[in-house]
């Protein structure tokens, strides 16, 4: 976090939602047994707060109700709240991404071509092959986007403009919104 702030001072640094959920389950499991309502209150703080002030008020109430002032993990989570609580990002566009899915999907993609035991000369060849296949797949997707326009569900002009401006995948997201 400090490195990102130092090197990219204007960047909004958001933590991965999937990893946060995983850690939440690990650290809250013991507390859930002791306080059956805690998980509902915790999620309400995170997903039900519209402003940072509202979140902080709800968090303080949660901590006091369940007497969790000394819980190390929750204290740490509160300290870094601006990197993971949704209301801190209401003015930031993330193209619908909340996880490190892109990087992890690339890792999975490359696992099919080589391993950590692959010799360097073979690695270079396999890496180029992986990139070539990825480029071919993207070229096919580009062709589909160029030749096939998504159909409009309404007669609104903005929707027609969106079919010309967005890829089919982004248009689908736009339409749902």
C-alpha cells in the first residue's frame, strides 16, 4: 500500500473483494459462533453505508455492541477501510471489477503452457505460443464486435449510440445498468 501511494500518488488503490471475503470468513468464523448476528451487522456496515461517515458510525456501533474493541483483525480492517469499503469508492469507476480476476485468470491461462520447472528456452517458446493464442482469440472477438451489433431493447437514442461505442460485452453490462 505504501509503495502504491508513493509511486502512484493519484491512483485509487482498492483491495480485491474476493481476497477480502476469504479473509473475512477466516477471521470472523470464531466470532460468528459467539455472536450469531455479527455477520449480518458486519455486512450491513460494509454494503449498507452510503457515506464514509455513515460507515464509521455503524462500525463503531458494531464494535461496541459485540465488545470487539481488542479484535486485532477488525482494528486493522478499520485502519485500511478506505481501500475496501464500498462507500469510499462511490466516485471511482472500476468497470465492474472488484477482484483481481484479470491477473488470476492470466495465471490460470499460462499454467496450461508451462510450469515453474520449464527450462528457460522452452519457456520463451511456450510463452510466445500462449501470447499468439491469446491474440488470435482477441482478434476473433474483435471481428465479432465489428461485424455483429447487439440488438437494442429500447428505442432510446443513447442505447443506439452505445451499440456503436461499446464492445458487445460492455454493451451488455450497459444495458443491464
